[in-house]
């Protein structure tokens, strides 16, 4: 795998420092650096690889506020001091960051996909640190390419998000941060890849009627944020039914599913979003299914964060994945 310096920044040790209470008490003390241009033929068993996607071109095309390109570095810093159990033996790597120069979103997404594929083929579970939610389309390309070639083994998508991100494509079939799951659906339909889409955390006033109709037309499963808050048992049952029919799951988290009071540092803050304690049980339910094969976190915007509050929330969900995946 050869990535040029315009599109790839190799990992460095500079973000990985913090307060070491013990010899191995925190995550920064366990991170190993992994240059994607110098990959071994196979990574150690149960390896987790963090891969940045420093891109906000999709957010700009979607007329959102810029700043998400700084998300990966902010998230790395927030991850540093996450406590690390002495019983945790899973190798964890930082594989650097895919860049998006010259506004070429499609090229960046393609390179992200190829990099995810290369890491998956070497045995890694990849966690992609966004970046705008255009990260999901790039990550999905990589997960599908690395999955079983059997036509019966597709990749389903579970998105925790305020928005469906099923908006129409821009002129010349260009995508944005609001089109990832439209692009995923089109790709799977064109290549006869089995795939279902579920979105939990939807806001009634965050999506147009046309987008709801698009979701219905592709048989997407969705659950409103208010149902997750006020009728959590119904929401858990709906998610459980969807998970039971899945084989492989691409899990994606848009941080704007959380209320702005908890997550101010996002591209599109939500006044009526979820509280973290509303979201965590559903997130864990997905991980405990044992079917998640890849994860990305999107829309962290450090320019609008407050005391790194949003970055720390994002770090919590990354840590949940690291500790709970198979």
C-alpha cells in the first residue's frame, strides 16, 4: 500500500502523552505507531487500529460550518488519558491520517476505503476518526471490499444520528456529508450487495419530508430520538429485531445525535438531541451483538467545542468499542 504525502500523514508520537498514574494505566501508554506505507503482512490477533480522516469537504458541500478536519487530532488527545485495564491485552495502533487536499472528496474517500481494506485484510478492527460524516461512505467502501465475497454476506449499516444523511447527490453525482447513506444504497443496489440501513436518534424537525420518503423507499429502519428517550424499551426492541437479522455491521456515530448542551463541538448542533446516558445503552446493545466489523465517529468540530467536552464524549464511545468488540 503506497499513500503519498499529499493524501496521508503518518502517525507520530506527539499526540500520545498524558498523566501516567502507573506503568500501564492509560491508553497513551499502550499506543503503537503503524505507518500504512510499511504494513506487515499480518497484524497481531485482535488488533485495533485508529485511522484519522481529516476531511470537511463534505461538510462544506452540505453548507455546514467547517472545522471537522481538525477532529482526528482533537480526538486523539482526548483518548490519551482513557484508563486502560491491566487485563486488556488487545494491541492498539495509531495508523496516521488520510487527508483531503484540493477539495477532492471522492479521492479521499477512495483512499480511505483502500486503507481500511488493507488493514482489515491484515486482521485489524479499524476505528476511523472523522472528519465529517462523509467518512461513512469511505469506510463502507473499505469494509465491503474486505468482507466475504459470498453474495449472501453483505454489510448492514447502523447509524446513530439526528439526520438520515440520505440527501440527493449534488450535480455531477458529487457527494457531501449528507449523502453517505444514499451513496451506500446506490452502490449496493448496483453491485447486488445485500445491505440494510438503520438510523437511531432521528429528529422529526431535522429531516425534510422528502428525506423521510427516501428512507421509506429503501426500507430503512429508523427510530426517533424522542422514542429512545421516553420509550426506551420500544426502541431497544426495535434495535434488537434489526440486529438479530444482521450478519456484519458497519457502526457509525454522528456526534450531532447528542444535544448541543452535551456536544457543542459538532458541525450541526442539535438543541433537542440525546443525552449521553440515553445513547450509551443502545450503543452497547449494538456492540454486544458481536456483529460489528467496523466503526467510525463523525462531525467532531474542535473549533466550536467547549473545554474539549465533545472530544471527551467521542473518546468515551471509541473506548466502548475498543473494550467491547470481539
